[in-house]
C-alpha cells in the first residue's frame, strides 16, 4: 500500500483547508485510515480516523482538539480519504500524515504503531 498526501499550505487563522490522501496498491487490505500530525517540538498525535472494515460498521474518531472543526471523509470508490479542516488556528500548524491500518478491528485504533502504512506528510501552516 502506498499513500500520497497532498493539500497542505499556508492559510490564515479562521480559514479552511482540505487535505487529500490517495491510496494505491493493495488497498483492499485497508480497514481504516487515520490522520496524524506533528508540530514543531511536539509529539505526533492522532487527530482523526475512520474505520470501515471490520465488525460494527463504520466508526470515526476525532481528537478533542479538532472535534467539531475537522471532518474525515472516505471515498471508497476512488480510494481517497480527505481531511476537511475549518476554523484553523495557529496551533494547528504541523506536518500532517495520512496512515492506513490493515487489521480489522472493532474500534478505531489510536496508537501510531497500529497504522502500518504512512504517507510522506504535508505541511499545514496557519498564520495568526
């Protein structure tokens, strides 16, 4: 599985941005996609994920810091995952990574070690 993230850039506080993640290769094995971010001097954190294969149907997870502002959208037909970000703040500045989990869980994994496949990252800079 290969993941290609795109859509990062410079945006003013309060603005919006949409990140895209294109998956290729053995995409049939992917059960969930996650978006992590890492700001300068900060630990990498899971900000959102969506699981659609496994027991219990589709589930999503959002970190408290982005809930209500960010939305993950999955396009299964085109193997695309989007992270729609709105009401952006300077502390959202980070490199954003899309990731994929192949294990069919009953829950959305939150540990970075659960996500086997990683894209290259795309930088989002929010100016004040």
